């Protein structure tokens, strides 16, 4: 079990101007808040400012509710969008799958090993294939089959389940169904997908087949927030593997699995550690 | 200086059937040809067979002319396409450039250091910018400016230069002009380009700008044989570098240069060592 | 489930001389054996020859017993060491663990997903920690605690278990005990370990602590056959991850896990596909 | 030519305590200094604080001399070690070489292409081999041959040359001589070496031979500051390349060159951009 830090995170974005860091850090200094990690990013083109600040709650003079109130004047002065999160708050994560087990096992095993301050109260699938895997980890498995006729009813059922379980984050772990815009809007920047190519190459169906046909020497995987544009949402993490002419489509699928699961796990970790901000369909992923 | 092996290479492609390797290797055993390296590839989908065989010329009983004649029956029996090349034959390479020096320096420095059994008798450009680099390496530099009016005259001049210098391989080392189909047909699988993205992502102009806009976490470079379809020829080599939200377009350009030059050099090396076969717009790159 | 090929593998090593490939391939051609994959390697320094040949059993005129007998003259002529293995023979694998679950989960999940033609009839540990993981996958878990007094009795018990279960391959998946020379000799080139550093850097205990102290920018993992020299056996596979000054020892441990499990899985895959030969404390890993 | 930013860098290290960032950033806010980039690092074990702050000189109310004076009270309050550097100050770099040209060409070509705000007024060697390369780039080449008898005289001559040319940074670009402790002390954290292995593996002579003998599957290169302990100084940058049993020692040397030159260039870039701090034989490399 990884010990969860007794700390909180402030995420900020606003127009860049002199004095932001000074004002924010003075606020924490005033209230005896030791800064554990501060990373800022100024975007040269948009002239926007982004910051992640993590501070120690031990010895800090305020409660988070106090911070919500007392930080308000600074936020207003600079026109900030901002969020506050305790690192030890456990997120509630739902996993959607179809047939491939590798990403599901990866996520369940990490949660079980205590890598994340998160609970996984349910797995949802349009097929029965992976019920055994979920049950192996004692996680309730909900099969909601999809047919041309019941698409919207199925999604309504899925949404009801998520609501019932107070889900914060939806992870599509090789879920082979298109999610509707309506569903996506309920989880803005809180629905993560893994696509089995280095996007924007090979979006859509059967990317390893496409990669084989094109004869690339490198395959990849991409984890991104889901938006209404298929496979075009903000990219959180990507990685690749070298391949050769010797690799058949089946070899690509097999080698690809190892990248997919690691890339997805890294993206979920970054999200759960409050390291990701989204602007203009791109992510800032603080380290 | 890297010593050039006293050896020759046989490259073969044909329909796959039992007995090919046995027939070919028996031929070399019969004439006392010690096989230094043999690599074969059977493509599961097309049922084609590809082979690269390198054998020692020291102690070998035949001349290459003899091989051309005496191997003919085996080639006919299996319906082979085949080529023979001595490893110590020096290839004649022309380099086309525009403004960016890094790939040109890389190629000239490797040739100068003796890494390749190749001569580079000329550098061609549509601009004057890199004359100094070519002259630094004592390689004649030919500036053939391109305007909307003189495109075909310029290409005719370039083709005449290549003919005059008996060029075997044309390398487009960040040459920022479209080459015509007519020109390309003169150098089938003998014209290598470096494109500054991991194709098929971001073909065409300004790939680093495109990559920045899309917010990818990985950039790449692709070296491929030039075909009439822009940036769509058979890929010889690709590699990538990790980037982050901190990287501006200028940073991508800078980091990309290091991949571009290494990827291009690897592709040229593979070609010059007779390790590349092309089938169906894909390459087999023997190791 | 990955379909297991109806094929067999011949692994050969002997002194290099002309005619080996011709003789071997002629043998298979004679008996209507279509070669699916042939890779050979001639070592320049030792003048040894290594080959892996995989051929189709469908339509092949001989049984494997026939091959054992009829190939004998060729093997003798060239002084070969050789092995024959059917690809569809299921190997029997035992996994040894201590406390860390990630490698164990990785191996069990791959076996369960049908990636390997292998059974895992037991997990052995010197502690109780991972009993739950083994049971989750319905694999019998044997806890054999080690104390200064019972080391040899514990090992005798372990050896008896392996014998009883006809184990072909022993995988030390973060087993934190030294295995005796006597035990190792029972599984020559059939006992695979994962060490959590890029050997030969940081052998022995606490490699991530060592890596942090040294301030490296890259960490790694190494999978190797176990020999009597600690962490010095033939390396099968290695890989690395980039790190920075921001990473604490705990971060290295966390990031290292992802490399360890993938590197170990790749090594086990190579072994189970009969792709590994050992010579002079080094491996030849055919592709 | 890469435009040099009109900015300056403050590098700070001190014992960690609350309020440092607030005090420093308030200083810059007070004088209208827009912060372009701020990265801090708190080391959990040593409880030390490190920071790199880059600010815009355009519109800034003070001169650097003013900063030296007015920042003093803050520095004293926190017991800081600190440095100030303008980004547009051109560093003076000397390169030491022996026989291998690839690193020298890499450094000279980058400087020539305007990648660094640096001049390279001389190349020093113990042999004549690379005179031609230096002359190609119009850089004076000084050959100071080393024999058992003249070691100290040679080093005295080298030191005199460096003094005469006001050298800020010494780069050992495959210089195959041991540098004395006395020489090293003149350039503390200002002498960068490239070692052709992933240290701490394979220090000392002939690392590729050592790597081949050990049978590793990955080779590397390491750039580090030179200290009195051979190949044991603070590591600035490392990278690796995958190899296989097919690679002879000569192949490792060839493949290694591509990593060596890129790793060395990255380390020199980080140093010249004032991104490196050293503590306890480890580096903090700000991004």
C-alpha cells in the first residue's frame, strides 16, 4: 500500500500576468502552508498561465473550506479558474470493458495493490466475457448488452448505475462501443479512453490492421479524455513499441497490449493525482 | 574507417513454397560459399517469401558473373525476383537539401568518417543557404532555384546532374520541394526522404505545428522511399521522442532534428547494406 | 486465446562451417517440411553457429520420433548440440514470489488469457502475503517460510513440490531469497529471475536505493537465467525507463514495477517459444 | 539561428522551509519582473530546496547588478547559495578530443547552426587525427601529445590555453586521457565528459567490449560532470539503445556513437541554459 500524502492540491488557470505566483505563494506562506510541489506553465501562444501547487496540510492554519473562502479574492483579482482537492480523498472509478481483459486486470490489480486512493465499485460491459475477471477481484460486474434497438436504453441504464455509485471517473478500458455525446457531457474531462494507436494516426476501427497495411515500424497507444469527436479528445499519455516486417497483425495486437495497459494506467494515475488540466483540446500534465 | 566486408548479398523474393532455402543454400555449399548471414521472411498473408543471404567471397569458387549465370535455373524454378550486390562496391549518392543543415551534416560526416561504402559527389539545393556546409566537406554544391515558371527546367537540370554523376541513390535530406512523378520513376526504391513526423500522422506541411496543435505527447520522424503519393511511400525507419506541454513548436522543431537525422542515417545505412526489399508499399528491412 | 501453431522447433548449436544450413534445410525439404521461420547466427569471435528452425507439422512426412532418429547423422556430421520441441506442448511453470504482487499478477493473467501454451500448477512463497493473489486465479499457493535454521529443509520441500508437479520452468517473480547452487543445477537454463536494475549495474540488494544514490537518469530491469553467480547469469531481456531528480526512491520502485513485469513476461515468452539458446553466459534470443 | 531570450536565470539552493517561493517571487513582482519559468524541487531526504527561476528582462526595473545587491537580504534570510546568469551571455567552450570525430562534429555543427549562445574558440587533442575536422569548421586546433614523461607539462600547456581563451566550460568529447585532480578542480561542475556506457555499468576502458562480454541487451551513454573519481561524477544525461546477440563489438561501437553524441549534446545544452544544479554528487536538471 502506497501511503497517501496528507496534502492538498490547487489547480489554477488564468490569463498570464506578473505577480500570480507571488500572490498565491504569499497566501500559503501567510497561513503556514509548506509548499511540497509547485509547477507552473505559461503558454507562449495563448498567454495563459497554468499552475499546480501541492501543500502540506500538517501544520496548515486553515481548513479546505477556509481556503475556498479566503482564496476567493486572489482568484477574482486574476480571473482564475481553480480547483481544490485533498490527496487523500478516495475517487470512485467505474470501468467499462468489452472483451479484452488486459487493461481491466491492470487497473483492478493496481487498485488492489493500493497504488491509487480510489475505489472501483463496478465494472460495466456490453458483453459477458469479462465477468470472471471482475469477480476474481470481487468487483460487481454489470452486463448491459447493446443492440441497434436498445442503445439509448442501455446508456440510460449505465448512467443510472454511475449516478447510483457516485462515480467520479469513467475509464473506457477497451470498451468497443461509441459513447453518445449526451453521456460524454456528464463526465467532462472525467472520462478516459485508451485507443490502440499513436493518435492521430489510425483513429477508428482496427488500428493494428491499419498499421500493418501501412507498414509502420512503430506502433503506439494513446490515452485521452473522451469528447464528442471520436478519438480526438485531449491526449493525456502516449507511448510506442518498435515493430518489424516480421510482425503479423496478431503480433501487433499482442505487443500493443503491453503498451495499452501501461499507457492507460499512467493516464489514470495522472488524473487521480490531480496532475491534468485541459485547455483548447490539449492537456497540461504536471509532473 | 569501417572495413568493408569481402562479401556479396543475394536478395530474393518469390511465392513461398517448400524447398527454397534448401535449394539456394545447396547452391552456395556446392561452390564453397560460406554463408555469413541468412535471414528469411515468409509473409503469412501474401504467401510471399523474402530472403537476404550474405556470403563470403574469400574461397568462393565462382565470380559474380558466374553466379548470375549459374543461379538462373534455381531462380527460374521458383519464379524469383533477385538481385546480387558486392558489399565493397561503392554507391554514388546525391543529397538534396533546402535550408536545414542537420541532416546534411549528419550524412556528410558519416560518409567522411568512412561509415558507408559510398561516395557523395554532389549536393543539390533550391537555395544557397547550405553552400557553406557542402563546401566545408569539399562536396560540390549545385544551386537550382525553383520558381513557379521554371519547375520543369529545374528538374531537368537536376536529372542531368544525377545522370552525369552516375547516381545510384538520391537522398532528400529536408528538401522542401515536391518532386514530380516523372523524376521519382527514374529512381524506384532508390530515392529516400525524411519526413518530420511519425507517418501516417501529420503528412504534408508543418508537421511540428500540426503536432503541437493536436497536443501529442510523442513526436517522430519517418524515412521512406519516395513514391508518387506524397509522404505515403514504403517506410524504412521511424523513431520518436517524448515531449510535453512545456514544448513550444520551436522546441518540437529542435528536438525533432535529433530524431530526423538519426532516422535518415539509419535508413540510408540499411539501403547501402542491401538490407531493404519493398513489397506492396511496405519494406522488409533485414537486420 | 492465442491459437498454438501446429509446428515444431529445432534448435542447433555447433562449430561454424560451410554447408550446415544447406544440409539441415535439405533434410526438411526431403520430408516435405515447410519451413515457417529460420534464423541463424554465426558468432564472429567463437566461430560458433546457432540456428532456430520452425517448420509446419501439417503435411510433414515424419513424426518427431522419426526426426530424432533420422536427423542423427546430420547432427553427428557437424557435431551439433540440438533440441526438438513441439510448439503445442504445454510447459509446466512454477512461480516463486515473496511480497510484491505485480509480477505474479502479470504472469497469471497472461497464462489465464491464453497467451502461453503453459500451465501454472503452483505458486511457492516464503511468506503468506500473496496467497490471496494466487487464490484469486485458483492456483495452489504453497508457503514455505525460510529461517536461518531451515533453509535447506525449505529448499528440499520446494524441490519436492517441483518434482511432484513435473515442472519444466521455474520463474522467480520477485522472490527475495537466494537460491542454492544445488537447486539451480536442477534447472539449468530453466530458472528465470527478474532483477530490478539494468544489470550489471546495481546487483544485489536494494537496487532502486542504489540507483537513487548514484543519481542515474535511467532505471531498468533485467531478466536472466539463474546461475550460481548472483545476478550474473545469461541476460534474456532488459528494458529501461527515464527518471529525473524529482523521483524519490519510492517513485523509482513504482516506475520500476512496470518495467519489471513486462521484461519478465517477455523473457518467459521467449523461453516458452523456444527462442533462447545460451552460450558462454550469453543468450541468443531468436526473434 | 535560434533567438536568444532577453531573460535571466536565478539558481538557488538552500535548506527547505516555508515561504521561500513566496519571498523570491514577491521580490520579482515588486520590480515588475515577469516570471517566464519557475521550477522548484524539494528533496525529501536531505530537506534541501532547489529552484530555477527565469524572468523577462524586458520591462524589469533593475539591472543585474542591482539584483546582486537587492536580493542579498532574501538570500541571507534563507541561507541560500545562488547564481545569476543572463541567457544572452555567450559562454566560451573548449572541446578536448582524441580520435573519434562524431562528438566533435556534433558539437561544432550545433554551435555553427546557432543552437547555443556559445563560442568554441579552440579544440585540444593529444593526437593529430581530428585536426581536419576542426579546421573544416575554422576552429583552431591545438595538438598537445601526451607521453609518460610529459603528462604534467602537457596539462600545464592545456590549462594555459584555457586561461588565455577565458574558457567557461570544458567538454571532453571522447578525450581518451585521464585528467588530473588538479585540472578538474579548476573547472568544478564546468567540465563535462561523455562515457560510452550507462554508468555505473562498465566504467573505465573499453565499455563496449565489456558490454558484449556480459551479453547485455541494452547499451547506453552517460554524460556527467568530471570529478576526481573516474567515471563517477554527477550524471547529467543518459540514454540507451537496444541491441541483440547479432551485434558484434564493432556494431556496438557504431550504434553507440549515435547515442553518445546526442547525450553529450543534450548535457551541454542543459548546462548552457543554466538548468543544472549539483548536490551530493547528483544533478537536478530543470526542464
